[in-house]
C-alpha cells in the first residue's frame, strides 16, 4: 500500500473502450478481464463511477465492499484502494473532474465522507444524465455535462457537523421505510421534529421535496434490478414500489433522462 500507484487524468484500472475529454471533464467507459486484481492505487482527481455490469470487490484499508451493477460510487482524490475478483463482463462508466472545474465555478470538491455515505443519490442525482450525454457526445454535450456536474454536487450535500441532527436521521428513516406510505406528520415524528420544520427545511438541505427524494430512492433501487437482466420491467416496477409500469417508466425518465429499456440496453 505504501507504493500505491497515482492515476492522473484519464488513467484508470482496466482498458478504456470509449473516452471523451470535454473542457474540465473526462468521461469514459472501461472494461476488465475476469478475476483481475488491480494494484493499490489512488486517483489524483475526484471522480464518480457507475457499474454497468459485472463488478468487483473493493478494498479500502481494512474494509471491503462488493460493487454490483447499477451502483454509483464516488472517489475522493488520494484515497488508496484496490479492486479484486472482477466478475465476467465488468463495464464501468467514469466521470473525472479536473481541479480547474471547481476553481472556474467556485464550488467545493465533494469531501471524502461522500465515499462512505450509504444514503447518497449519486445515480439519480445526475450521474445517469451525464452517462447519457457521454453517449450523445454532440456539440451540446460540453454545456450539458458542465451543468449536470454542478447539479450532481448540489443534490448530494454533505451533512455538516453544524447541521441539525435530524438531517442525517431523516435520510436513514426514508431509506428504511422507502416503500411505506408515511405522512409528513409520521416522518417528522420519526426524527422528533415538528412537521412544519421538516417541510420548511428539507428542501433547503437536500434540494428536493420529500416526495421527490422517495422517488429517487425507488429508481435507485430499480437500477440494480434492471442491470441484473433477471426480471421484466413490469416486475421491476412493482419490486421498486411503483403502482404500475407506466408510473415507473415516467418517473424513471424524469429522474435519469432515459427510459428503463434504454438504460437496460447500454
């Protein structure tokens, strides 16, 4: 681990099959041989990944996590890790953001803690919209990807130490009860605050309404089911908490910019 390899811009584990560098941002798709083991390494720039198929086991210090298809991930610069046991057919979409992006737009690099937050909405917070632009790659993509990348930072706010305790608690509650029809009063009671406080400040902290956040959770759960290729879209709609496939398709498109069948074919 002491001799970890530093990956500069555009360098990744695996082989690149498609790459676009647009302004401050590099998007790419990488593939990996089965059972491949990477060197211990770290990335010099912050970047996000979306597992399209396959996956691996990722080791960070003493912790090991299994990456599955449909997962959205964030990597803070300088964090050493290793990937082992790549599954057959592993494909990963990468979004790498240069330092100049953050200085140009006067925004802060997402902190290391975002790597470990279990309740983030990276995929449904804009990462899949950027994936779609990666495949478009036309003369409007620079504008779209810059805008979407700024939004990606905004919809995944870091819960700062000075934030009220309920801001972390409410995300845990919503992820635990994502398929239960709770009222505003019941959600507020679960984190011991007044319903008006929750209604007034949730959008301020999380850039969406409670209902919109629940929809993002449901769509995020659907992603792994779609990539598994085991279920029909109708089955996935019900398994993800939607009343029917039409509602699922409409919501999925609003949140990701793609139809479920388009995402399945990528």
